[in-house]
C-alpha cells in the first residue's frame, strides 16, 4: 500500500469515528464521512468493502483503546471495592460530556450501540470478548449477589448503562435555559458522585 493510500485509509477511519460518534451507525452517512476525510466512496469500497466494513474497523479501534482503559478492564474493576468500581465505571461513561478525549468519542459510539444495537457490534464484541455489557453485568452482580437471577442482572445492567447515556444524549438540554449548567470537569466529577450514590443505593435496595 502506498503512503498516499495509507493516509487515505487513516483519514477515513478517523472521519468515520467522528461521524459515528455524533450520529450512530444508521445516522452516519458515507457522504458525511467522505466529505470530512476529503475522499470518495470508491476509497471506502477499496479499503473496507463498504460502510459496514468501515464501521467494523472503527469498532476494532474502539475495543483496542477501551482495553487499555479502565472501562473494559474487568480485573481492574474487580480489584476495587464495589462502590469505588461503580464510580469509576460511571465516570468513564460520562466522559463524552467533556467532548475532548478520543476515549470520550469512543464511549459515545458505544452509547449509540446501547440505543441502536447493530449486528456488526454484536459479532465483533463476541469475537473480541470485550463487551461493555459484560463489564456492567459483572459489576451489578457484586451488588446483587450470586443468588440474583439472570433476568435481574440483565435488567440492572441495562439500567446502569443508560444512566450515563441519558446525560450524554441530553447535553444541550443541560447547557441551555432554564438550567444553563456549566458542563466541565468539576460538573462531571459531581455528577459521577451523585449517580454513584443513587445507583449504589438502588442496587443495594434490590439485594435487601
């Protein structure tokens, strides 16, 4: 592969990550991606075989980065006290509110998968053995106990995952009148603390 072709491929992956983070797989169009990457659709077909292949490549990159973070590091979460692990998980899910880091962008893509699950994600998550849902399930089971049913764990995990997504989705609502909240690092830390207390209380209440 020539250097020019390699640069085009990298530009397409980077552009696709931005578009899919903002609009999800269904909403992210090839036109948006090629415009941002300053490439054409033929380049997507050449390098990835189409939009689906490009999204698969973006997801591989997402999983690779998340494996290096605390979000999908099950052993890291397991090593922490349950409430501390819960706060770490919640805080990472809120990172897209800061809209700065690459990690935040990738978590936003996962948030879209919570809302609109794709077969591409499902297949790749199983192959990579790196599902955010799996991390959530292991975490809530520590609160619910081993006697919790599979149904209870599934429902509680989905509830946990959606707590961060709601705030990321409604970012503009928080920052506009009548709330006019300043969404910065301090706000994210306070929100993580507050949500952790609510979630820990709710999960502990189910167990009791």
